[in-house]
C-alpha cells in the first residue's frame, strides 16, 4: 500500500474500526439473502460519505480498508455500487481504485442532493430493487430528508452515524440560550424539525422559577430511534450501539434501520458481539 503514503488519509480510532467490522460481518449476509430471492432484480451498496476507501488506524499505525473497499470485496458481490463524496481528491482516487469494477459509480457532490436526485430513484421497491446504505457523516451534515426517504422507500436499509459528540460540543449545551442559531439550524437539518429541543431539555419547577435541565445522550438516542420507526417508517430499528473512544466517551451512536425482520435479527446479533469490546 505504498501508493497510499502520500494521501491525506483520515486517521480513525477504535470506534470506527468496530463500525467497519460490523459492516464487514453484515454485508455478505445481506448479499447472500438477496441473491437467493429470485424476484429481486438488483441489490446495491450505497456509501454517502465514501472517502478514499482506505484509512489509517490510530491504534495500529497501519492502513486499513474503508467501507468502499470492504463492500467491493463482499462475496456474493452486490449488483452495483454507488460511492459519493464531496472532496474532489477523494473522488479522483476512488474512481481510479474502482476502475476495474464496471458496476461501480463514483459521484462528486453533496450526498444529500446526489442520493435524492440520482441514486435513490433507481432503487425502487416496486421495481424489485434493494440497497444497503452507509450514512457516515463527519458531523451534522446529513439531511433528515435522506433518512426519511430511505425509510419510506421500503427498499433501503441504512447504517447511520448519529453524531452525538458534535451535538454536545455545539448544540446540546447546558444553557440552551447560549446555542448559536446557526448551530441549532444544523441540528434541525439532521433531526428533521425542532422537536429535538423538547427532547434535549427538560423543564422542572424549582423553588422560585422553572429550571431547565439538559437530558442525557441516551435520551437523545432513544428519541431518535423512535423517529426512525414512527416518522421515517422503518419497520425495525434495534437499540443503537454507542461507539466510545479510549477514554470511554461516546463519540457517536451507530444506528441500523431496516424494513426487514431478518436483517434486523442478524444485525442485533452482530452488534451484541461487538457491544462490549473495549477501546484500546
């Protein structure tokens, strides 16, 4: 992998490696099931924040495969692959890396627009198309519209990064009056409406006034799990997996959401295997 030494690769921690391990375990189970359904006309892998397809491990100081590379190696193979990134250098490298895969397409642009306008329309339930989609934003860069459309489609399963650290640093402050409007707008963009404010802050009656108290990470995650089911319309959303850094702090929650009972059961078992892995 010497050709990667000059790239400005993302250095990922143990929590991101666990996410990749979960994808590595589930993807072949997904393609195996889909390949056995004679009525299915295509099953695709979609990556909204694809990157270079390779990372550098912080803990092991070595190159490791990213989600696009993992997906391309899955057996049975996906019918097709759709990789999206906003960074032109990453797109250029990924195009070169996938040149030998005629069924792989790489898109340069905002995934919120590319997914909605170019990719999701070709993965329609009524056309017997299905997809596994990884939505792994660096922060609150993902539109609720993308999440909602995935759920309503009944054809798309998603792994989703719920970026609680970004939320806590910039939006979910102890004093809600100190939140900058631009940051609050970012949260609404991801959450879908301003109902996050009711979840994030609990009002209690004090001796002389109404007191506002910030709720926990877990409360936010459970509320979003409920939104994925009741608003987006996913049939199954197992308990999200908290991804922790070496200090034990939760960096993000990894959600899985699917219209399928079988996929839900498989991912629950996979997450159970990794849930107690300690960060090193």
